[in-house]
C-alpha cells in the first residue's frame, strides 16, 4: 500500500501551476455523451476520477483519445451503443450519477447502478430525480439501480429544494435536448457549474443564467461538437493557498481565476496571512503577524467551500486561539478530525460544528486519508508538524489532485511516496 512520508517544518516557497478543475471535468466528460460529433476538451486534470469516467464512456461505445500533451482529450460519442452502466463500472466514482442525466438526454433511457454512501454521510439524489421526473421521465430506483425512461423529454419549470451541484448539472443534462424552455430555480452557482454550462453551449446548447439562481435551458435537437478548455481547479488552488499560509511560506499560485478564490483569500487575510492578487495568479505569503483564530462556515458558492473545510481546519489547528467551524453543506464531514488529533490537534466536534483550540505545534504520526479533502488536510498538517508523518489511503488523494507530491516537492516540501517496504528520499534527505 502506498503512503506519503512527510518531514514537516519546511516553509513552502516558489510557484505552483494549478490543473484543470476536477469537478468540472467529471461533469463535462459525461456531458460529451449528448454530443453526436467530436468534442475536444483541453486542460483536463490527469487524476484517477478522470480515468474512471473515461473508462465508463469507452464501455458505452465512446471513442476516447488523449493527445500528446496528456491534458487534451478528444471524445467522439457518435457511435454510442448502450445506455446501461453497470455497478462494476460506476462504483469507483460518486459523480457517475451524471451518466443518468446524460444518457437520459441522449437516448430517453438510462440504466445506471448507483454507488453506495460515501465517507461524509448520506448523499441523496432525490433532487436529481425530481428534475428527471419533471421533464417527463419515469424513474425507478429499486435494487440499487436507477432506471429512467421517457417517451420524450419535455421542458418544465423546476424548483430545487436544496442548492445542489449534482442536481443542477443532472437536470441540465436531461433538459438540453428536451422540447421547449426548461427553467430551473434555486440552482448551484459554483464555478464548475458555470464551466459545465459553457461547455455545453460551446457544443451548441442554449443555456442561460449559469452563475445566477435561475437557469433557462432552451432545448436543441442536436449537439454537434467543438473545442473547450476547462477552468482551473478552485479547490486545488485553495489547498495550495492554505498550505502556503500554514507553513508561513511564500507561494505564487498560477493559472487560476482570482474571483473564484475570494472567500478563501478573505479568510486567509483574517487569519493573518498576506494575499496578493494578480490577473491569473495569487501570492500567499507570511507576514509578521502570527496566525490567529477565525470562525468558518461552509456554504454553497460564493461562500467558503466545504471542499476546503478539512484543509482550513488543519491550518487553524496551529493558529492562536479558538476557532469555530460550522459545516453547513454535508451532514458528517468531520471524521478526519480523529486523524488530526493523532498529530496533536485539539478539536472537539458536536454534530456539524467543530471547535479548534490552536496548539503551538503538531507532532508527526501515522495517519490515514478518510476521503479526498481529508487527505489534503493530513498533508497540510504533516507539512507543519515537527518530525515525520506517514499518510495512508493515498487512493483518495489520487482521485482529485494531479501530481500532488511533485508540486509540493517543487515548493520545497519534504514529501515522498513510498510503498510500505520501499525506501525514498527527497531533496537529498532520506525519509
Ligand atoms: N442533496 C440533497 N438531495 C439531492 C442532492 C443533494 O439533499 O438530491 C444535499 C446533499 O446531501 C448535501 C447538499 O445537498 O447536503 C449539497 O450536495 P450537492 O448535490 O451540491 O453535492 P454533489 O453534487 O454530490 C459536489 C462535489 C462535492 C462537493 C459538493 C458541494 C462533484 C463531483 N462533487 O457534490 O465535491 O462537496 O458538490 O459543493 O462536483 C470533492 O470534490 O471532494 C467533493 C466531495
């Protein structure tokens, strides 16, 4: 089993290039199922989730080819021959629920097994189903398989009861080729939702209002293909910003959209870091001030992202004073706290609220990633801890961070990936 071995205590210094957005890519790639033509998608992050969704599309009959630069993929779904995705195919990735909306939109039929729960609680899809049904589909969810069938899909007026990235995207997928104008209210406004809509528009769809509370989709008969470039990953960028602040370093985070980072920049300034914004990069560097407590409440965009909550908790665990973190998106996203405690963090959790008592130092230990962002939190904690930390369960981190350890090594971090019995060294230091 692979693990990261990290020798903590080094400030991160230098420049890092941010990859394309994972949560845009895992929506845009299945959206190509709607297109009868060739989609060329640039700035694809090379992460495990992308490999998994591409494999599923191939099984459905898509032709997929990565170009030499490895970050451009050409997808041709003209000859698609199936609307059934097996459990074996979809179990590895939660976002495979986008196959339902995409296949329904393409064939008026979808049969997709659903992966089980996930590491931060129940992840219902009732709002996705509400969208499909409003468009005229009959949805059956018995035996862990979602079957959605429609004679034809017809536009509707849909009000989502909760702000959901997945339900917003899935309802758009199913309505893009439906007859008439679909209005979806109370939608998610995340940058990757806007990017996904922009991709479909570039392929010939007519989607208006992405980034606001209401989206209008005018059905078109066919999508014909084109070229599109995915936006930079807001969460990867935020992870490096937090890591730079936590290690009291000086990092220029390049190839980003600073507007997407506003809630994170503001919070880091409140905590005592310096943040300097440029056109497409942000510099985070230590000031004279000591890092101090801050309260954080996660919210849908433009609020502070839940996908950066574990990382900011790692930072606050070494900031002076007591911080209160309220998780208002997911029911159960504090399991990783037990792992941070192994490193000496003092954190009490009561339901959706965590109280972090800043300590002077963390001390290296053996921990595991309990999910993707929890894994990033462990890495940040390990970078500031005294001594050596070993982090297991790298499969989670590999799902969503491209070349994580190489990017950190280039910033001076002493991090190496090792198999249990292997040896390794970085920057000349045996670990
Ligand atoms: N919800 C419902 N019913 C639904 C759908 C969602 O009650 O039908 C609830 C959820 O239980 C949750 C809230 O609505 O409490 C928000 O869930 P949302 O649907 O927005 O989450 P998601 O689409 O399943 C995406 C990201 C997550 C990220 C959330 C919130 C992808 C592939 N995943 O999930 O990202 O945490 O939005 O921003 O886009 C990650 O990248 O590590 C990750 C988990």
